[in-house]
């Protein structure tokens, strides 16, 4: 089970502004451990989904060019205060994490 | 239901089907996440190859696709980029970093009210063009790009 | 009294354990900065375009999502949990100057004098003191690997980040009216003048006047309120280089390293003196909470 992420969702006019902060090393698999000179294996988020009010609104595939502890921002029309936002990611090692928030 | 196993990145028609399926609420996150990660696209070593792997044929520059990024990145490890498409019926946006070992950084598919608008943070190895590609429901591709400089910074205080 | 304190500080600096000097390849950096320090033309007090752009995007990132928040959350967990051989939580035992367990506003009022310890202490030093005295952790253990690297983050870093978060939007107010604090401030003011190391640098070489820079980074003049503010704001900070959470205490050590000084003793009087000097110079400036750093 991955580390907790922070999900925030706020109504701004007619759309919900969603901000997601994920906790993940996003190791590219190109770095070497300076002590052992071994390549540090790649561990990175490959996919994630964002659901609002029970429907998938964003489906994403990501690679090793995304920063460690990724942050993503999305805007969703038709959402309203009180809607549940659920974010789920999975990485190349099969680890995953789900967190949610309510649209404020 | 084989066609649903392909993500929007794999073909012109698949995205339309995926978008429709997402809109109809047919797909749950677990099903979506069970789809294959587009290895060919993410492991392509240059932007043209990566764009080909996501099915992006000739992409036309569009002023309605906006890419907001710093002129100079304070640190190449965390480069904040915003991509906004006001091109009607934009289904997806992909972001490429030309000079990275693997240019394709991420792709996003929008449905059920999600605007074609994404903020993300990139790892850049060196000064490079950052390229956004947007795909519309009629299978057309559009592009916008910006050079982001990556330099040796300072002392970190 | 002051003479004795100054002598003690100088002595402490002299006997700080030496670390292996960095490889010669890294020496190019100090040489370049020394050059720019000497040949600085008209002092540049205002921020240049690149600096303004850096700050703009940094502010945007902090607003949208600062990875420091992940450590704030971890720190909160640690603060509230019963831990250590004495099985007590910091929330029920640690006084950061405003009363046991009171976190709001504590960070911006440190360094301050703590009668129970008989010392002026900065936030990190006080947190470590509480962990040792109240929770029973061994000081040697907490001093062994006190700074984050790779995927390792020491507990005190997360706790200090949590504490700092609770001074968000409050003004720095180091209690200079307290004679104990004033004395330590004066020591700090002397320490920044002290020249040492193979390059004969002092803190003031880089931070004692306006208009200095190292490559893309403008260097703050910590003797002024404006410069001191630039130096203290943003700590603790999530550092993009290495993606690690780091504290102001860490930064002092890294400055020493960049001057090719021996490493300062962790949570020592010298570091407290430096932090007192620069934080007090920033008194009145609003602290914006844990930041993002290069």
C-alpha cells in the first residue's frame, strides 16, 4: 500500500479545482547508488485515475519524466460541493494507493 | 471488449471508444488501471518516435493550445508546467520533453466534465523544448511548444 | 560575560570535528563565487528577472501542492503519538516556549531562552531536547543521522516541519528583549565575521553585503531585514535537489561545507547563535510556512 497522498478539491465558479499531491519516489532506473555503483531499480507511478461523483473524469499514464512526489491539477465542470473525489494510482511494481476528498 | 484494453494512446479509434465508455460510466478505476501501460510510447527515445507510438500523426500548431512553463527552470528536477486546450472536443493531452532520454512524460484523457486542462511537474535533464500535443474527438492532433532552460543553479540556500 | 561567551564560541568553532574535504572538482564553485564577490559592480538590492521568475513559480508550486505538506502530516502524527522509552507524546510533554503542547506561533518565536535547559535554543534543537528529555530517546541516536538524504528523513525533520507549519502567516518575533537571547544574538553577529577554512571565507563574504550572487542565485545580505528575510523564509524547505525535506539547521551545515569549513556540531551553540542572529534580523517579516527550495 503506497504512502498517503493529499487530495484537495474546491469549487471555483462553475468547475471544481482539483489538486493532487502524491508521495512517491518516482525512481527513473537511471541513477546509480554512489556507494555500491549499482543501478537503483525503477519504481514509478504508471497510471492513475480521478473520479468525481462516481464517474472517472481523468485517466492518465505517466512515465519516468514526472517529478518525485508528483503534483497534478485538474478542472472538472459539472461537479458540485459535496461530491466525492477519489484518486487511485498504481506503479510499475504493482503497488497502489487510493485517497479521497470532498469538493468544498 | 478487446478494444477497451487499448488506451487512448494506442490508436485513433480507441480513444473515442474509451472516452465514450468513460462517459457512459461503464469503466471503473480498476478496469481503467488494468489497461496496459503504453510501453512503446514511454520507451521511445525521441519525440517523433514517441508521438508515432501514441498515434499522433502530423500535428498542427495551435494557438488555442497553451503551454505555460518557466523560461528558466530553477531546478530541472521539478519544472512546473500547465497545459490548457480551448480547442473544442479535446479528448486528451500528452506532454513530451525532446531532450529527455524518454521524451513522453505523461498523457491524460478527459471525460465526464473534466476540462482539457492539466498542471504537472516534470524532470528535465537539460535545456529542452517541452511539447504538448492535444487530440480532439475527430482524430486530429494539435501541438504547442516552449523551450525551458535548465542551468546549474546556485548554492541552494 | 560577553567576552567569555565569545571566547567559548570561537573555541567551539575551532574544535568542531573536521570532515573530509570535498573533492577538488567541487572547488570550482567557491573560486567562482569569490571572484564575483570581489568584482561585484554596483550593489544590486533589487531582485533580477530570473529571481523574480523563480519566486513566481515557486509560489505557484507551494499553492498547488508542496511536498513539504507530506512531511508536515508525518510530523503531526509523530507529535501526537506516545513514543520512546518513556512512552509519552510530545503533545503532552514538550514546551516550545508557549506552554506544553502549544504549537501555534512557536516556530516564529524561536530561538528563545528555555529555563529548564538553561540555554537559548532554536526550534530543531528544542524538539531534539524534548525527544531526549521527555520521551527518553538517546541524544547520540538523534545526532547520528540528523538530516534527510535519499529516501531517509529523520523524525526531527518531520516534527520541525509540522511545528513550523503552525506558524504560517505569523510574523517572526525572536524575543531580543530577553538578555539571554540578546547575548546569543551578539555572538551570532561575531560568528558571521569569523574567517576560516582554506578560502578564508566568513559568512559575511557571501552574506555581508548587497549585490552578491552565485550563478543563478542571488545571495541575501543577512545583516538587513530584507536580506535576513530571504535567508530564513522557506525553511524548513522541500529541496528540489534530491527531493528531500531539510531544515534551517541543515542549511547552516551546508553553508559551512560550501566554505570548506569543518562541519558544525549538530544542534550546537554556534548554530543557535547563527540562527538567532539571522532570524532576529527578520523580526517583523511574515513567515509563510515550510517552503520549496532549490
